[in-house]
C-alpha cells in the first residue's frame, strides 16, 4: 500500500504540470487585453500600460510566461492580482468557505443519495422506487443555476426558512446552497446505489446466503451493500473535487465569498493569475481525492491489493 501511494503521489507531478499548462494556455491565449479591462473607462497612459505589462510579463511569449509562473509556483508564489495582492492570500481567505460549502454538499449527497438509493434498490418496482426514479430524472434535467434561483426564491424569500445570501449565519448559511450544489450529484448517487444494490441482490452469493438462512439485514448490510458501495464511493470521492470547482455558479447565486466566486470575479476582470492559481488548486484537490478513493477500495473489498 505504501509503495502504491508513493507511486501515485509521484504521478501527480506531471499531471499537475500538464493541467496547469493547459489552464495557463487557455487563460492567457484568450482574446482581450487585461490591462485595458483593468483601466475600464479611465484611459491609462502608454508608460503606465507598458509598466504594467512588464510587471505581469504580458509582453513575453506564452512559454516564457508559463516558465516564470512555474518558477514562482515552486517557491510557493501563486502570483499577484492587479491590485498587488498575492493570489495565495485570496486562496487562504476563501478556501475555508468553499470547503464548508463542499462539505455540506457531500453530506447531503452521501446521506440523502445513499438512503434513497438503498431503499429504492431493496424495494425495486415499488412506489418509492418510482418516486426516486422520477425525482432524480427531474433534478438531472434542470440546470443548477435554475435550481439555485428556485430554491433561493421558495426556501429563502417566500418561506423564509434559510438565508438567501452571504455567510453571516454560520453553518446555517451553507445548508441551502450546499443542497443546491449537491442536487445533481445526489441524483446520480441515488440512481447508482439503486442499480448497484439491485444487481447485487440477484447475485449467486446472495442466493446462497439466503439458502443458509441468514437474516435479510445481515445479507444486505454485511454482504450486498459493501460490494454495492464500491462504484458509489468512486463517484463520491471523485465528485468532491468537482464540487469545489462547481461551486462557481452556486457561490455566485448565493453571494458566498469562496474560491468559486473569486474565479468568477477574476474572469470578469481578466486576472489570469487568480484564475490559473485557483483552478490549478482545484485540479490538485481532484487528484488527491481520487487517490483517497483508491485507498478506500482496499477497506471496502479485502480482495483488492496494491502491493
């Protein structure tokens, strides 16, 4: 196991380099002039524009800009935004907010999705199974930003059950946006759990367990559910990184000052250093949680070995 983890950690280095280069190239190769966007309606003199381009290496070729960026990244320097503030300060300030939002989303995804999928899989063909299938299909069909505005209007403005924006109410502020952020993933987890559990209930080892007289709770809880959770854990683990990146839309709707909102604002201001730094961090999270999922495989299924 130790050699497997070390090998996977080493493989993250070229993956991070390749991903960061693609992100850097896409951001800095886009048409538009960030210096003019920075000036807005106030024209800057040619000398000031030249100084800013030199400060942010905007006149260098793309490969040289990326080389300087990686050189600073190795030293822990994520660059600076146009106001002179280090990007890492923005990450350090906003990462806890996005982490709390992602944690709330994962909690909803795991609890509601797994519970609905397990009950639907056990009672396949029942009215509850049909409700789960219809509701998850509707959730998947509606875009997240539409769900966000509907939830904000109904649960926040009309019924007054949750705050509509900001994080002034502590963890309570993260419940509604966390549910919206988890909605799509929750539907996939429920359907994946249902399908996997229903298939495993028809397997030979389950029929053998029933023939031996084992209790249904033991058959489902100890044998069937454990095998059924392997694809579900794979999805949830990979989805944690995606949830942190997908928070861009949700954080914008609910005015949550997290990393997603920082990326959105940086795109509007064409601040490439902020976008590249934060999105590269999202890639690292995605790789890290995939590694955690691989390690969890051995705990869920003792037959899996890495050494």
